[in-house]
């Protein structure tokens, strides 16, 4: 993989011919489902009354009619794409899943060592190895999260630019491997505040249901049966009140903004400097 002017061009290795069982037939049953990724994949934002998290994974498993014991979630908070490849993928392969949801990449954009080339290489290995065992992986491309989590202008522009590079890297793998991809910016209600939890970083229960509905539609298009489509009526989750909003802002929101701002600020400063130079150049005779 190489990057030229922030564009990722693909030099993917030929994909081994998957077994014939990898080709879904109409109404194919998903007996086993695996979820890989970061805190969104864990289910953060959709709390349960017992203190745990539900999220998109169980909603998709229920919609597909995954058999008891057939659902596994190897994701963990803070995971980057390389974490998925190195630490989560081996366990998923051992599960021999029919379908796999891969939700990762945003944490990469928030780090000073972000590399779209590395993200693309890691994602390519993930989907290639899943396809080789007959699984159907569904990946995501990302929305402009600065429209949800209100960042200062320079940080918003820096994050948006990185998300565009991330999506270019993801697109190169999606096109090269022919895997289904859920475009989060195109999910209905993606930018509605009701779809986001109190932290504005993770989907709310409604947001997770919207994600689950999008994932199941991707899998339906690949021939999987969806006997119990995901509903948008809220049920089974823990209520979230004003105190949760205030508590999160003080305990997590401001510290998160400070940490990520320090990491992104050098990049944001470079964007502002380049913009200023371009503006000055247009004014000069």
C-alpha cells in the first residue's frame, strides 16, 4: 500500500479462493457471528440495568437468529485497527463465524502516529483471513464526528481531514476485496443527537439499533436471512438522565477533549498554517 497526496492506492495481494461454503445462498442462516473493534463494538452508550453493555452486536445476533453460543464479541475499548488484527482476529477465526462485524479505525485518527497506509494494510489482512475461512466480514466507513462532538474549529478540521484519509484507506480494501461496507454517514439519523449517548462519542441505544439495522441490511444483501428485523423502539436498556450528562461532562468529557486536543493540535496547526499560506497566495498579485 502506498499514499500519494493523502490518497491510498491499492497493491493488494491476490486473495486465495475461498471454500465454496463462503458463497451465501438465498436465505442463508448465520449460525455464528463475531464482533471485532473498539468501544462502539463493545456496546458503550447502550447500558443495561445490570451495569453491562448491549450494543450493536447482540441486536444483530438476535435479528439473524444466531444459535445459542454462536455469538462472540472480542472487541475492547481503545482498540485500533492493529489491535483488531493482532489480538482479536485469531479468536474470531477460531470461532469459525459465518459473519463478522468490524468496527474500528476512529481511534487511529485520534493518535499522533496515525497512518492510513498501516490502517489499510491491517484491515486488508483482517478481511482476507476472514474471507479465506468462509466468513462474510462487514466493515464501516466513518461519518464526520466533529458534527456530533462539538470540537473547536481547528480540531474539527484536523479530525475531518483524518477521517477522510481513513475512509480512503477503508475504501481501497472494500473495493479490492469486494466486502460489504456500511457508510455511517449515510445511516438515517446519523447526526441526530438522539442517536448519540451522553458522551456524544458512542451511539445511544437508538444509535446502536440504527447501526444494527444497517449491518443486517448489508448481510441481507449478501444472502443472509433476517428472520427478526431490528426494531427502533427502545427496550431493555437502562434509563439515562440529566445527572448522567453532567457527570460525564465533568468526569470524562473535558479530560477526553484535553487529551485528544493535545494529540491532534500539532496536526491542526499544520492545517491552519497551510490554509493561511494558500489564502495569502491567492491575494498576491
